[in-house]
């Protein structure tokens, strides 16, 4: 583990100390769990953003091929041969 120093408000420190005592855990463990939640949340947001961007692009480009939805494998194979 990496040792770090964090400054908390008086209110945060009191609340963490109380919660740690209630749960029988250390303050450090609660802080690590909080950090994990923040990291997981930011990854979820990034994933949601990528999905939204992909959906926004769907249907915005035209290939000019009328049978692309049926023959997509054929066209993909031809593209890889080139």
C-alpha cells in the first residue's frame, strides 16, 4: 500500500470516526472504499459518454450500398482483401 496524507474537514473527520466505530472498521478502510467508489463512478461515466457518442453517430454516414445490411460480411471480406 501507498501511504498518503489527506486533509478532512472537522465534520468529515467526526462522521468518518463515528461510522468506522459503528462498522468496526478503520477510517483508512472507509477512505479506501470511498476512493474505489469515486474511481468506479468515473469509469462508468466515461463508458456512458462513449455509448452516447456512438449512438449519436449511428445512421449519420451512408455507404451508397443498398444491400449493406444483408451483405455486410461479403463487403467486409472484400475490404480486408484490398
